[in-house]
C-alpha cells in the first residue's frame, strides 16, 4: 500500500465505519443479530458485512470483513481486509491484507498474523510477542505496546509508547510531552466491561532490551533519552516538542481597527437589508404593505402578539417532532417500515423548513418591515412626495435602524423590540387572512 493511500485511508476510516455501523448492512447479503459466529468449518466465499453485538470468526472469509460490534474476535482467517468499529477487537488468527480498526482497545494475540498494514485509532493497542505484521503500523491512541514483529514502519501518535519487539523499518513515535512522568491510564478510561486485559504502559517512550529497530528512530521528548545499546540499527533523532506556552497571542485590535470593524459590519447590514427589501417589494409588494399597515394600526397589539408568536414557534417544533416520533413508532410497530421512514423524512423536512423560515423572518423580514414603515413615517413629515417611492423609504429606514441596532450595549435591545413588533404584525396578518378563508368556506 502506497503512503498516499495510507493517508487517504486514515482520513476516511471514520466515514467508512459510520457506514458499516448502520444495520442496513444486511442489504449487502451480510449478517446481523446479537451474536454472529462464523463456525470453524464454515467458508464465506465473498465479502461479508456484519452488524451485531458480538462477532466471532472461527472459520474462513475469502473476501473482506466489514463489521461494527461491541466485541470482534478473529480466531480463524480473513483473507482480505478487516475494517471494524468496536469496543474491543481481538485477533488471534490471520488477516491476509490490511486491518483498519477504530476501537477502545485492540489486541493481537501470540499467533496473530496481519499480511499488510495495521491502521488503528482508539485508546489501547497491544501487539503481543509472537504476532506478525507484514506491513506498517499507523496508530493514534492513548497507549501503544508493540512486542511482536513488524516488517514495515511504525508511525505512532500517543501518550505512552513501549517497544519490545522487532521492527524492520523505521519508528516515528510522536508522544505527547505533557504525559512524560505522568500516571498510567485508569482502567475505566477504556470503557465498561472490557473483555480483554488492558496492558499498563508507562507514559512517555520505552524501548526495552528485547527491542530491535533495523531502521531509524524518531521521537519527541523534552530531554534526550537513553535507549539500550544496539536497539536502533539506524540513526536516532529527537524532536523538540512544541509547547502551548510558546504560542504568541495576537495583539488586541486598536481603537481604529475596532471602529473599522464596526463601520464594515454596519455597511454590510445596510446593503443586505436594502437588497432583500427591494427583492421582497418586487416579489410580494401587497404582503409587505399589509404587514406595515398592521404594525402601524395595531402597534401595541403587535408587540404582545410578537411574544406569543415567538413562543409559538418553539411549541410548533415540539409538536412536529413529537408527531414524527409517535408516527414512526406506531407504523413501525404495525410492520409498515416504509411508511414509518416516510413519516420521519417528512417530519425532518418540516422541521428544517420551519427553522430556516423562522431564522430568515427574524433576521431579515422583521427588520425590513419596521425599517420601511419607519422610513415612510419619517418622509411623511419632511418629504411627502417620496412616501410611496419604492426605494427611498426602505433605504432611509434601513440606514436609521442599522445605526440604532449598532449602538453598543443598547443595540441588542432595539433588535429584540423590532423583532417582536414585526412578528406580532405578521401574526395578526396571518390570523386575519385565515379568518377570511374560513368565512368564505362557511358562506
């Protein structure tokens, strides 16, 4: 496997695991259930997808194995890749190609054989004496213990690294400098009810007398470490760790910069509201005029109903969500899975539409309504001939409103008052329109 392929695989492993953990893996002629066992005399002649609580392979899988489970145990043979997400992974048998695993802990037994690379992300990796890895080890985790034989390189990012086996290639151990001299991980760090023994690895880097690295050793440490003689066949390179204290915090903005940011934000708000206001006047002129009229003629009622409308939005979300869940449960109980899924999709789309519509209304429409009405009232006193113009009332109202909303400390209060007034006007307008429709139907 090329190095670019390894990087790509590491980046995509989480997406792959998310896909295989879904129960719909059975759509690929896979298996699912509480406990799935491939018996010792069983041969699977293709790729296998399994979603279960416990997966045990005692037989032979002639393709790849993709599985998501609490516990995965390989006692037999997987001739292709093993891709898994689990709490614990135990390999006592043979994996002919790569192992890509994301788990709390993975253990390679004394007779484990991996034909190519081992890519692991999780808490604890243990490679026991006698195990063989035909390629590289790429691991990111809390602790790493390698006592077996590795034909390729080791690339590890961890808090505790111990090597007592043989590595034919290079070793790069990037160890968290804050862990040096610290304490071992507590047992409950790896999750409850672990069915494998978790080794105790001392924080930092440990190279035992039995270890042999035929290539180079690169490690991170605040101090120069001493390793057993002849343990490293190539060069040993120490990389100075980077400390957070060396980070240079950016200087706080000057008053001139803060004034520039304020002016830029104000200009952006004005341009956005004017552009959207012109678009609304072009598309829905009667709607805007009606909302402005409601706000002008029923001003204080609008404020009160605005509070009601704001609270009603969250109540509507709760009703839609509850109806979606109950519908999915009821139709799922009646074995109408397709209809149950449709209800969930429709419910999610409804929630999405409500949330997006409410955000756009609060962020833009309410301010456009108040700004346009305010501009008209102001022009009625000083420039009556501009009152019915499509641009001037909107532009003048937006500029004045944006300035008020940009006032430090008090701006947020003005924003909320504007939102509640306009929401109430929209509520009254909607109630009036629905009332007219009911009257027409009754007639």
